[in-house]
C-alpha cells in the first residue's frame, strides 16, 4: 500500500478483511471491565510476532481509548462501574508491518436486554440479535460468582438458560462458520488456579458446559469452541466491597492503580486465529483473503502465550 494512501487516510476499512466479535452476557457479567482490558491490549500491551501489531485505527482513536481507560481505572479504584443502557461498540486493526491486515469490530451488548422486558429493551433487541447472527466470533460471558463474603459459589444456571435461548434464536438460519468462546469471568475469585480445588472446579465446569452446549456445538456452523477462565482485574488485584448501594450484594473494585488482566490476551489471539479461517465467508463477497503470513504470525504468538484453554470443539 502506498504511504501516500495511508497519510491521506484513503485506506477504507471495508477493503480490509473484517472480523465481527459479538459479546453476550447479562448485567454485571464483566463486559465493561473486559473491554477496558482489551483497550489496554490494543494500546501497546499485546506484543505480537512476525511484524504484526495490534493497534487503534489511528492516532485520534488511540487517544480516545487511552483517555477512556484512564477515566475508568480511576472509577474502578473507587466504586463498581455503574451499569449502562448504552452499548459501547469499537474497532481496532491488526497491522502487518505498515498495512492494516484485519479490521476487528467489537459489538457490545446492554446486559438488561437479556433479562428485562420493557419498551426500551424490546427496541434494542433486534439489533442485538443481528450482531450475534452476523458475528464471526461470539463470546459468552459467564461470571464466577461469590457470596457476600467473597466465597466462590459457582456459575448461574439462569444465565446459561437465557443465553442458550438467545443463541437458538439468533443463529437459527446460520450457514457460515462461527467460533464460540465461553468466558468464565472474574476467575480471580478462585484466588489460585494452580490449587487442586480450583483445577477440579474448572474441569467440572468444562465437562458440565460441554454437555450442556452439545446441541449447539454439534452444529456444522460451529467451527471451533473453547472455554477460557479470565480475569480483568487480575489475581490479588480485586478488593471486595460489601453492601453495594445498600443491597446484600458484594462487588469488586480495583486494588492497585492498574488492571492486571489474566488470559484476555490468549482469548483474543485464539479468536483472531479462528477468524483467520472464516472471515472471508462471513463478510461481503468482495472481502480479500487474510494473508498466510498474518495467519502464521497469529498462530505463532498464540502458541507462545501462557494461559488456560479448555477445548469444547476442535477447530484450529
Ligand atoms: N473479582 C473480579 N470482579 C470483577 C471482574 N470484572 C468485573 N468484576 C466485578 O463485576 C462487576 C460488574 O462488571 P461490569 O464490567 O461493570 O459488568 P457489565 O454489567 O457486564 O458491564 C464489577 O463492578 C466488578 O465488581 C474481575 O475480573 N474480577
Ligand atoms: Mg457495563
């Protein structure tokens, strides 16, 4: 690509292979915290190999994302983030040397859409279902819950039930391949993933969710699926706050002055790696193929990144 074109800003995003990443999760599952961790990765914290770089679309976009993280970190140190009725979509690029190689569009969801029936949520629902039905990758956020003393209590059956029904509806006529990840968010509440008890619990959840989602995973349109324990705040970096807004609920704030995300880099690389094999079939017919060297670079980086992946369906 000519340098002139880049300077003039004439490189249109639609001329780059596009990956659509959609999240699905009820309220307080960790969506907003997670997108802050992703902003951080986009802004220099994720180092890739083979001339690849993940970054904001341009300098102005980078400045906006940096400001957002700063504001949110200040907030997270004081109190849990308020839940929002506005979804926060954003994009970033994967560059190979000077050229954008993959354009990633992140589709947020408003948690209340999944659980509340009122005029506002009903009006937002079609757009949400569309984002899931057109996605290249879907992330289902399932939090590791705690009681008000901070003791781990398991995951929510209701959340699984609700999300199953949305997937069923959104993906009914799906033909093209889709990658699917279940994110066990707030995994830091287990304190230490190396402990025998934590390992047993993760294996148990893996087995249970694999059989629970069997109907879905066996569909030809699911190209690859995996389960990721993740944490946005990071291990030892979450402080319990009880009786939030005079409720019985406990929530977590940030203990230090920065997020220490666990496994979010691995999740993102795995997702990009899956997308490499399916983006052209999902996007418009004119979408160019992803370069072989880019695919190799992502795979190389993924294989050298620490973190836990539990396979639900073999794909890449
Ligand atoms: N321990 C822990 N708590 C988290 C983490 N991420 C989010 N939380 C807690 O979950 C609450 C909801 O997270 P948020 O991202 O606002 O959820 P959203 O409603 O899905 O956007 C936060 O206020 C925190 O208390 C995490 O990585 N670890
Ligand atoms: Mg939120």
